[in-house]
């Protein structure tokens, strides 16, 4: 807990920020960030400088904003809050198997190496229940932010100021299909692609066939395996954001229509 603090500053990456959030929630003490990690997705989303000195000088000009958090409950019954995203399947498998030494030396390159190595094999399948529908997936992303790894925009309609997730569900097992999906993400065309569903939700559930072990990641950190559920917890965190952050957030796009089946 906050132990009577007036402000909590976190110097680190998204994983470190996640640890602090889980330690202070449900405190109303503002949390400020000074990015110093591998991807710094939160800093990118907020528009906070990723250079340490510039980020420190931005802190006095930031204002507290009350935000919702996601809450994961995994197969072990453990609960964990997250601010950015939860991933099931492909990206969680990459996080679980990441080479720690390679990550320390190369940063985000380690994730790209892991990602492309996994696209040489068929993906395990699991079921995602969202808004009353069950979708068989190889990768499911439930995101509160547009940035993914600081390089891609997968959940293009996600908004930290809203009390929901943007769910992006990728269907299929064939790795070639996922290479096509990746190109679609790079080009910004994926919400209209066959085999990709985009929805908004406040709760999602995930289950896997008996004998399968499907992993979960939250905010870029390994978080257990299926079955699992996630849900929105409104008004859960006070985060320091740039004073113009609310004005800079784009108006909510209309819900994406599914590509032809």
C-alpha cells in the first residue's frame, strides 16, 4: 500500500509499473512514471518522453487522471491487475519463452526473434467468450492502449479513458495465416481482414482443450495459463498524465464490422 505517500514515482518499464500498480491498488495516491524499460508502451501511449531527463522534467506538468484497470484471474485462482493489455496464446507463448540474456542485450529485438521463431509452427487453439459469443483463437489481445510493444497499433480504438477493452481476436492455426495478419497490422488493414474480429468488452473468458497449456501475459509479463477470465475494474488507479492527454485522445471510432466470413 502507499503508507501515507502523496505521490508514487516509478522508474522502469511496463513490467515494473505493473508490479507497483498491483502493490498500491486501490489507493488514490497518484502514480507517475519515468520510463526506463524495454518497450515503454505506457509512456508511448501517454506521450511522455522516453529519455530519462526529459521525462523527469515533465512530471510537475502532469495531472492525476482516474483510470480503470483490467483484472485477471488465472487457472491457479491468482488475481492480477493490469493497465495496458492482456494477451493469450501467441504473444504470451513468446513472453514465456523469451531468452532473458538476449533481452538484456538487445531489448525489443529479443521479442521479434521469439515472435518469428513461433511463426514457423502451428498455433495451439483456445476458446474466447466475449459478448456472449465463443471464438476459437490462436491469439487474443484484450487491450486498453493502441500501442503494442511501442511499434505496432493493433487495438486501434483502445482508449485508457474508457471503461472497457478493445478485444482483437485472431483465428486459425496455420503460421502462414499469421504472417498475413502481421502484414495487415503493419498496414493498418487488419480490422477488416477475414479471420480477425474486433470487439469492445468489459469481461472476457478463456478456456483451452483438456491437455493443452495456453499461456497468458499482462503488460508484457508472464501471468499463468488457462482457464482464465479478465474484467474491467472502473475508477481503480490515479495515474499522472500530461495535462493535454484527454484532449489528444481521439474520438471513439464506431465499432468495427467483421470482415466477410
